[in-house]
């Protein structure tokens, strides 16, 4: 008995035990409201693609001169799963579908390394007319919020300016990850040269082109087409409006004669005929997609974005409407809240059953141990970085009936000790001491029964349910500690 006297020592110094348990319960309360929560667990997307552009070549040439070389290069990475990686070659293009091994936990790190390697490989070992070699895995992220900005009066360009301003406000949130805009329509400036004006002023197309070819021209901005010759134009960044282009000097002479572009051409700004666009309730609309940084509480993320939208709506015209058309934080909040309510009903049901079928004082001790064990479990989950989602909540419900078993057997042994004539104090610590090894063995046995989920599942399935056995093990370990250190002291108090 002496070797397990730590139980009696814990009862003597109950202030320490109660303080630790109280702190862990407070941490559990805090975790219920603040710990990261999602609808489903995070998992690693191990798929991606590598695309090569090789214009003017047949599918056979692409296969021999591009695809085979890139495949051999990819297979040099130990992270690549060769059996699941395959390619498709067609005229002018190569697509390789890449899958990573199940032991790869940080796919983004690998793809960042691969992109750098592909750039070097393209420059050194591929034909010079391969235009592009791109690796991408950017299709596994999920938008947390989809926000539309619509207006009856404003065009797409005006909406884009306002949407960019809203984006700058949202980007201030630390929890925001990627922000994407959809539905933006590009405006073009068309310059229509008047042939009669060119003949009148005797201006050649090469003269017009020369006026635009400044030393620091950086962007391709269109072309000059006279029917016989199509000449590309690169405009410097100082052109900010149509008027700047209109005032461009095409020709000047020492006598002070100046010909500007507006003298020989008509400048027009307009949209191309859109191939796709977004409308909301029949009005022009743009879409803003927001993604959340991993490890944050998506419900709090939604609340923070809503505050920004409410404040921003007061600054813009009444004609502009901001609507959330896809609200994942609200879905997660409803789902988790519903699950938590069901979880509380399950706890109440277990407590009621215990109170009905066991003596009142026995049932009271057992009933106290259930919420204590669950709250401490949630506190530990928060400390070790386990998120609150459907899988972890399902694990807590699964183990709910088990967490009370340890307390019940200790209480039952305490009653037997009292019947044998032991004092309440001795009966309390001896009941837990005698059952320490059996309770520990039972806890380990049950925890080990869920271990195959971690051993035999691989890849995405392992990522998805990996927290299930961990959560169960934590809950069972906590229930054992509560039964050994807290329950004996409560027994002593109730049976004085």
C-alpha cells in the first residue's frame, strides 16, 4: 500500500488537487468558446498538377521532348507517389497529375520547393521554346465567406475600385488568408486611326509607334494594325487616362507644328463583350472570396468580418449592396452548437440514469465526475492544439459512458470498505489505491482498442479521423485521474 500512498497524500493536500482541477475546468470553459473550431477536421491535400506549354508541337513530340523529361525529374523527389502520378500529352501542352506520399504532412512546403526546381529545370534541360512549366496545388482551399457587392447604377470598373477598398479593410484581420476577386471585367482603350487624317498630315504608322516607344516602356498594351502590319505597343506607366493618350505628341518640327494623337485618331474606352460575368438580383455585381488562416476559430472569423462589413456599409452609397451569399462560419456555428446541445443532453441523460439506478450519494459523486472529466478533457485538447469539430465531438460522445465507469468502481469499493468497518478516511484512499492498477489497465486497454485507426488508416482518411482515438485517450486518462485523485476526497466528504 505504501507505494501508492500518493493518493492519501493527495487527499491530505486536497487544496492543491482542487486548485489544479479548477484551473483545468476553467480552461475547458474557455476552450468551449474560444478554441479553434471547424465543421470538419483539417486534412492535407496531396494532389497537384504540373502543366507545360510547348506550342507548335504534336502530342508525340510533347511526350518525347517534354513530358518524359519532366516525369523523370518529378520522380527524383521522394515525396512523389509514383504509382498514383500520371501524365497526359496533347498538341502544345502537357499535364502531369501528381500525388504525394501519405507521410507528407506539409504539402505546401513541397510544392514551393518543386516550383523553384521546375524553373531551374526548364532553363537548363528543356527546349528553349517551352513557354511555361508551372506546378500548382492551389485548389484544396475552401472559401469561408463569399461576399457580393452589387449596384444598379455603377459599372464594373467603379465597383472594382470600391471592392478593392473593402478588401484592404478585410486584409487587416490577422485571421484572413487568401482574398480573391471574381467577376471583374477588364476595360480596354481602343485607338481608331483615321486614314484621311494620316494622309492629310503625312504621318506613317512607324512614326506613331515611335512616339510610344519610350526607354522605360514596361507593359504590353495592344498593337497598331494598319491592315498590312501588326505592331505591338508598350505604354509607359504615365498613361492614366484616355486624355493622356489623346495628348500624346505624334509629330513635331522646329517650326512649332505639333500633331497629337487626338488629331488623327479616335480614342474609346469600353469593355470587351464579356464571356462570363456576375449579377446579383439583376444588378452588376462582383464577388469577394475570403479564406481563413489555419488554427483560427472560424466562428470568430465570421463575426470579425461581419463587423467590418457593417462599418463599411455606412461609408458607401445606399445604391451599393453588400451581401454574404455563402457563410461557412454560420454553418459551422449552427452545426457545432447543435452538436454541443445534443452532447449536453447526453450528459444529462447519463446523470439521470445514474441517479435512478444507484444510491443518491453514489450517484452524486459519479454525476460530478462526468462534467469535470469532460471540461478538463476539452482544456487539454486546447493545450495540445486539437480543434473542436464533428470528429472530436463524436469521440467525446462515444467515450461519455466510459468516463463514469472509473468513478463508479472506486465509489463501489469505498462502500465495501465502509461495510468492512474502515473509517471514511481510510476507506476513501484505500478504495482508490487497491483499484489503481485495474483502473489503469482498463483505461489502457480501451485506449489501445482505438489505436488501429491511427496505424492502419493512411492519407486523407488518417488526417480526417486521426483526432478520434487521441480525444478518446485523453478523455479516458482524465477520467482515471479524476477517479483516483478527486473521487476519494468527495467520497470522504459525503460519508463523514
